[in-house]
C-alpha cells in the first residue's frame, strides 16, 4: 500500500513509482487545488473573448476560436490530473515542475486574446509547450524510477508522444496563416492519440475515485466562472442605470441553470463506472464538451445581458441561443457520460435528453428565454 499523501509531503527527493490503484483516502492534494486555480484565468480569458465575438455577431468564428483555445486549457489540465493520479510523489522536483506548468498556464492565458482576434497563436503555443515540456520531464522521471518494465515503457511512450506533438505545435507557428486551423485539427488528433498508444499494453495506475473527484472539482470551477461572469454582466448594466426589470429574469434564469447543472452532474457516483481505460478514456475525453459548455453558459449570460440593455449587436433569439445551446449540450453530454449508466427504464433515460431538447426550444421564447430555460433546469432536477 502506498504511503498516505500527508506522510510524503515535503520530501526533498523521492523515487517516482506508481501509486496503489486501491489506495484508501486518495483525495485531491493542496497542490492540485492550487494548480486548478491557475486555470481560472485561462477559462475567464476564453469566455471573455467568446462574449465579445458573440455580441458583435461573429458567431461562427467566435465559436471555432473558443473551441480551439479551450482545447489547450482542457488537455493540459487533463494530462496533469491523470499523471498526478498515478505518480504524484510530492517531492521538490515534482512541485517545481508543477510550478513550471502553472507558469505555462499564465502565459497561455495571456495569449488567448491574440489567438481569438488575430489568429496569432505564438504566445499560446509558447505557454502550452512550456506546460507540456514540464510534464514530459515528469514522465521521464517516472520511466527511470519504474520497477515494472511495462510501466516504464508506457512512461517513455508518453514522453516521446508529447515531444513529437510539441515539435508539431512549434512548426504550426511557421505555417501559412490560412492553413493553421486545419493543421490545428491534425495536432489535436495527434495529442488525443498519445494516451491511446502509450497505454495499449500497460495502463497507468490512475485512481478512479481520485479522477472522479478531480473532474468534479474542475466542473465546479467552470460553473463558478459562469456565476462570476453573470454577476459582472448584471453589475455593469446596473452601474449605468439600466432597467432592473430586464435583467432580473436573466440573472434568475442563469442561476437556476447553473445550480441545476451542478445538481445533475453530481447526482451519481461516477467513480464506480471508471473500472478500466475502455470506460475511463471516453469518459475523460468527453468532458471536453462538459467543461467547454459549462464555461460557455457564463459567456452566454453575459451576451443576454448586453443584448437586453442594447449593447450587443445580435437579435434576442441569438442572445438566447448563447445560453440555451451550451446548456442543452451540457445536459445531453452529462447524460451520455454519467447518468445513463445509472438510469433504469425508458422514462428515466429520457429525462435529460428531453430536457436538453426543451432547453433548445426555450431559445424562441423572446426575452423570457433564459428564465424559462432555468425553469426547465429546475424541473429536470425535480423529476430526477
């Protein structure tokens, strides 16, 4: 049995050996929580640029840029979390390399506006490569410390795959601007394939309960960003003496949507389903849509507020869609990844898909759309 995390804290240098998959009381560490907070800035930057794009009517380009930027945020966080679940030794080199990854997050966040507005990915790629090189070093440490030859090979495959991908991102900066988005998709596919290839024979010993907790914590973070975005938007409108009657339904509906999203996500003990890679990897990959849609709800609420007070150059229906579409995506994907494994019978299985469809229907309810979508979310919680 591996040592309890508290017993390892503060060690100067330890061998980075795999932790026990059945370790009791395996929970998120203070360093992991601190690491998560660094991503708040990146998520906020991506959301802010999405608000600007949607409010100006640049829906297509704004959504594409948002999805691209959010991939880097999500994938860097996900890779760190799964590595830490298997190999967190909490010694000085581990902490220092984690600090380097945190610095990379800040650089990445600083480059988000240029990536959005000018298709200039230089700063974001620098930040991303910084994060990934630190993680590559962690994998090399693990490969040298592993006593299991198969696990050592897995760690080396990760290190090699990450290195190749980072060379690809650097090459992207020198590609013609018009081809970068297509090359971006190629590199995304390469990144996603690294865990699939590395873990073919000897999977890493990630901890199911720990992974479920980590994903839950990040879900709370992106939902918290949504509440913050909505609050700031309403406050800005009120500071300019705008009509309170137009804003209260949006604020109330947004709060109901976020609370329902939290309730529905945490309604089932998903760690019991994460028994092997064939279940856990699709579940982990699918959270890209959960995290991205949850963060986009906040951006949508900001757009709805700006439209209500005449600051957004979009229709009422478009502003409503900025809230209802990501809300519907969140409900459907949570059902697909979580809830359907615990529902019994057609009636229970249909609740979240039907609710997602009703959310989309609220788009055409005019100024009451966000409030009505919130009522649908609350009703979904009530029905179960």
